[in-house]
């Protein structure tokens, strides 16, 4: 699989009335509507208001009886909770929504923001890595963040302990964006509460989840795609061979982003993931200069790219476990067909793990159509991926 295509032009901005914004929030908070489905509904019906009105009939045709969209009172309560903490709502397609993030196929329909919204308009580099980082890894993360920030880049990360926290701290003076798995008022981990407060005041906190929501395991892959989607490049500083940072790196490759990795000693398990990324085509990073040289043409006064290279097709081929997808974007199916395919997938799974390739063969549906839906179900928590290419019900 080659790296996923990125739109050549920024996503068009369209005005959003209060009614449009309310409908957008109701639509994404409705059952069985994830980001990819939200975008398909908007494309098919022209607006969130029209899609919301059509949703019960679409669900009925898909075999879901007595379907009701998210009640207006629920989203009004969410908006009141956001107002109480000073959070601002950004809808996909409206002015202020991050242009780089708008390019990805499953861009969040709604974002909640606390802090400096203007940071989202500046070029970003994402910096992620191990939670149990070494002292050298922490020093490297801080130095990279400080140098990138001084050059004019905003540094995006996930506010996890370890590398993420050090990256935010190093970039705070110049600009940093923390993407949260829970609500923009939910502190995780607890020891990062002081840092989170400083970012709310001096940087930017961002989440697609409702305020007050406590982060759960299934929210972190969703958060990771936002971290990589915001940035034009992702740098990994220390990562185990099986870690969330590698998932973020492969997500970035699929989104068409540049991926960089800091090498480490072969005997250090915390360096295994970065060494693996470099072996598979990521650009080796010795200092921030390597990143700036590759992507610095995005900002005024930075050096033009000359030696940076994108992730190889080998790395991108692993972006969706279990197989490869062709370069062109997959054909978008109507919602009722997607729902039917989701039922077929889930009906063939059980709590006991089964082979993913056998599932695809049993479905007798082209792999390039099944794999994105497996990923969607995984992100929604409906199924779980197990070691060895196995899947089970969530």
C-alpha cells in the first residue's frame, strides 16, 4: 500500500449557522455514525441538517428499526459543559478548522478547543514517543521541540507521560498543541495536570470527545490519527516494537505525512520501534535540522527541503494490518451497504480470536473494501485486534 493521498487544495470553507453546527454535533453523536460515516452522509445529502433528517430512514433500510438520532438536549448539554470551561467548538469545513487535518479521510467532524486557536493555522510537526523514556530520550525530545519551536513550527503531541510531556514543555514558549483522548477538561495522566493547565493558557488543547469524558482505551487510536493529521511531519523519539507511537507513525504514513525517527542502541528495547521505522524507510533524525531541512519550506524563512524523504512503500504497506490497498481512494458505499458489511464482519467474529485473512476470504468481498471497515470497527471498539493477525469481537 502506498501512502494515502492528500488533497492538493485546502478543504473549502463554508459558513456554519448555529443550526448547522448543532446538526453537525447531533449527527456525529448519533449511534453508528463515526467520522467516516459522517463525511459520507454530508457528501450524499449536502448538509448536516439534511443528513440528520434522512438518518432514521437510512437506518430503517439498513435493518435498524426504531432508530433515533442523538437528541438535541444531549448536545445542548454538551455545549453548555463546553461553555462552562471556556471551550470553543470547531466544525469541519468552517474557518479556523485546521487545514492539514481537514485533508484526512476521517477528519473529526467536530473539535473542542481550549487555548490559542491561532496556533492551528501555523505549520506543525508532531513529536511522540515512549512513556517510560530514558533520560537521553527526554533530552532529545526537549531539544527537538525547542529547536522546532524556535524555527517557527508548532509542536503537536498527545500529553502522555514521557516523550509527549517533554515535547510540550520544550515547545510551550513557541507554541504547542496537545491532543487529548478524553475531553479537553479531563487530565490524563494525573501528574500532567500542571502542564495541561499551562497549555490551556499558553498553548492549545484539542479533542473530538465531549467535555467531561474520561479517556478509554479505544479513544487513543482516534486521538493518534488527529496528532499525525494536524502535522506535515511526525517524529518518533523512542518507541518499543509494539507501541502506540508505531501505530501513530503508520497512521501518519497512510495520511501521506513525512515520518522521522531517532535511532537508538540495538540493546535498548525502547529504541526497537524507532530502529524498525528507520529500517522500513523512515528518515533518520540526528537533530531538528534534519526535520527542518525536509519540511522547512512550509514556513517563511525556513530552509527549503533537499534531503528529506517520505516513508517507503514498505512502511506504508503496514499501515492497515492484514493486507494492502491500491493508491486510489476506495469507492464510497452508501450508509446502508456499510452497515450491512459491518454486520457481516461482526457476525463472523466471536470473543475467541480468529484469523483476519480467513475472515476476508469468508466474506468473499474485495480486501480493499473490507480492510477500511475493519479499521473503522476497531476504532469504534466493536472488534479487537490480537497478536498474530487475529481479530475478535470487542
